[in-house]
């Protein structure tokens, strides 16, 4: 019996160690540190999401993610130094690659659009864009409503007759 318990303990121990993975928050913080960002502020939003503000000297980064799943909801990069107007510049595409193409469609340098919208989720071929140029017939005017007759006041209730005693 003792050997069985020892074997069971040794078999289950590696599985429990693997089950103790790091939280999404610690993984994201480690990833930011590896990318050279120093964490300035770590807080929770009103909806329970984690907001991390980090800085690497040239860029300030604000990352908001779901603490249970690790899904990044927002990742904004800003240049720390400002331009001539004093406004900070928001980077559209982070240098590390970002989270996908946020622009739909493709245009050429001369301003013409190719007409293709990638990732829009809408098939333009199914849309019925036909319409007639003839004006609609004029609507008929509504019938005028006659005012309701005023209600007559309720008559007062007559008092109940007293019950007669049973013999």
C-alpha cells in the first residue's frame, strides 16, 4: 500500500507543477520587460481589466488586457518627446509587429482605391443596390380625429342594506 501511495505521489507531482502556470498578468509584464519597457503604473479599470503603463525612454506604452484570459484589448504606443506643436504622436504600427492589420482596403500612391476590403466581414455582392428614380406617390392625408365625448361622472354607490339576523 505504501508503494502505491509513493508511486501515485511521484506520478501526480509533475502534473501539478505544470498546472501552476504563470498568470497572464505576469506573462505580459515579463514580455514588456524583455522588450525594454519599465513598468510605471499597474492598475485595474472599472471593468476589472488590467492597465499597464510602461516606458522605454523613447516610447510610452499603455496596454489593457483581460486578467483571466490575457487577451489584449488595447495597446497604445506614444512617442515620449513631442513634435513642434507640443502634441505627442500616436504610433499606428508598433515596431514589434503589433496585433494585426487594422486598416481595411488597399489604395495606391495616386489616391485610387482598389475596391477590395479585407477583413470587413461584408460581402458586397449580396447587397441589392438597385433603386428606382421615380418619385413616390404622394401620401393621402390622415383622417381627422373627432374628439371623444366627455365622460359622465359616476353615480355615488348606494349603501348596502344591513343583513337580517338568521332565526
